[in-house]
C-alpha cells in the first residue's frame, strides 16, 4: 500500500484524535525508518522515547519471536516467569521496591494514584495529590486531571477531585500548598511534554525533605525519563535522592507496550489482592521484550554511551544556538534534549521531515530530540547538518 492510500484509509476509519504528519513507515533498521516509497528517514523521535534499541534490533526481534513461539499470554491468575524476573531486575535497579505491571504510562500513573489514595486513607482522610504546572501524566480521566495543563482538561469536566498544581521548580509554593488533605507529590524529574524542563537539584532535594517531614509519598513519573534516556537508568539518580514510587513505560519494552509502577515494599503492600489488576499487564511477550532491553542497556554500556552522545548532541545544538538567535535555550539531559525557540517550531519539524529527519516539537516552541539510545555521533552530525540547513533558510 502506498503512503497516500494509507493516509486515505486512516482518515476514513480511524478517529481523528491525532494530528499526523503525511507520512507512514513500513520498515525500520537501527536509527532509520523507511516509507512505502523507499525514502529513508533518520529517527530522532524514537516513537516518542519508546524505541530504546532503535528499530529491528536483532536481540529484541529474536526474544520476541522466541517468546511468541512459546507463549504470549496466560493471565495474572497464574505465575509468569519473565514477569517475576523483570520485577526483580527493576527492583534491584531502583530502591528494592515491588513492581506492578500494566501496558502504558497512563496506567502506571493510575496505579500510583490509586496507591497514593490508599496511603492517604491509612493516615486519615488525606487524598490530595500535588502535581506541577506543565506536567504530563497521561490521558485517562484521572491522569489527565493529574496533568497540570488546562489545555488537556478542556471539555472533559467535571474532572475527578483531588489534584492541585504548583509551578515546577518552586519549592516555596509547593510548601505553601501542602495541606492536611495532601497525601502525595507527583513530579517528572524532567518534564517531557511540558517542554523538557529540568528539575534543579535543590528543588528535588527540597521536595524529598518536605515529603519526609510531612509523611507524604513522593511519586516520580519516569515514563519518559526512565530506562536510560537521561544517561542514568532512572533520572532521579542525577539528584542524589530516592522517591517512594516510580512509574515507567515508553522505553521499557523497546516498542512493545508495557508499563510498570515500582513502589516501596511496605507501601506496595497496600495494593493487596483484588485492589488493582490488568489483564495484559506483565504478560510473557512484553516482559520478555523488556528483559532484553535491560540486558542490552547493561551489556552494551548504553548509559555511558547516552551520556557521551548526549553531550555531543548538546554541544552541537549549542553551536547552532550561537549561530541562530532564533534558538533561545538548549536544555535537557542525555538523549532527552531540546531547543526552545523564539518562534513556533512546527514548520521546522515539517522541513526536517521533508529532508528525511524526524524531530518533534512540544509546547509549540520547543524542538525535542529523543533518538534511540543506540544513536551514534555520525547520526547526530547528520541531524545537525539538516537542522542547520533548515535554520539557515529561516534567515
Ligand atoms: C511523563 C509521562 N507520563 C505519562 C505519559 C503517558 O504515557 P502513555 O501515553 O503511555 O499512556 C507520558 C506520555 O507522553 C509521559 O511523557
């Protein structure tokens, strides 16, 4: 099927929930994607921080194929060996907590919010969760309410109660907002959809202290920042503090849908039998895929690689910022990098697409770069050359 036919069928049969670019892909290899007409694209989006190992990574392909030949799904009525093994890996990589598996970031956050509510009830009638403005936590009713951006709330009211929003990186406002109803604080260590806003060390350390003083749960939404994206396995590791709950999805399965919530063991016991569940959560296929993603990150020393290539990318973007005043700021960590522009970025994304490079724009003016973790410096050079060419045409 050619691109125009795919677009035509999508328009006819799919809900119009997405503003899609006029391209479709039929094949991927490493950091490259190919459309039906054979045009090659360099992928600096990675399915929005999903394709950790790039496309068609042989280890991932082999693991999924072998697992599919054996067993894809049973049910959480029964024990699932790769689920147990993945839970052990995630527990050991984090703070030794217990893991609940689901299928997406929103579901992981949903689990964390349910856990926070049970935690709050145990301490009295606490139910309120403080989140940050410009945060993004998902699109289900409760996670879009947790999301501190009114544009996502519009039209869906009445929203479920129990969320308050405070400006990100503002410890004083957070402290003032904590009340007798507060049970948890939920933050992304680096806000992704909100424009790649990096939390300061003082802020997250201060938030941890406040949570300890007031007996609140600290939930880190690492759906986008986790699984090595920022050059540490979890972004919180840059900050010298540890949260009580972590949520994950996106990069965990390298493209196979999987979400996870890791919770401090004592708190995790609040979610006893019957309190929460997911039919597909932690199935054989998804957890086998995630185990291989973790193996490759470890065996190929990808965290070090992300730090090195991430620095190279940042330096290249800084050079462009020196050349083109339209770039207001370059920020991010590892391979979660962004350029905030003085103008809207959609035409730049479109121009890059036409020149065979996929990048993303969020919050209208923030160009975002989220390549697969296996991206090389020569891929970065290629992307920067194209971006340089596009910026030079703006002048
Ligand atoms: C930080 C964060 N949390 C949650 C989500 C929601 O994840 P999903 O789309 O898998 O439900 C996203 C998605 O962009 C995200 O970036």
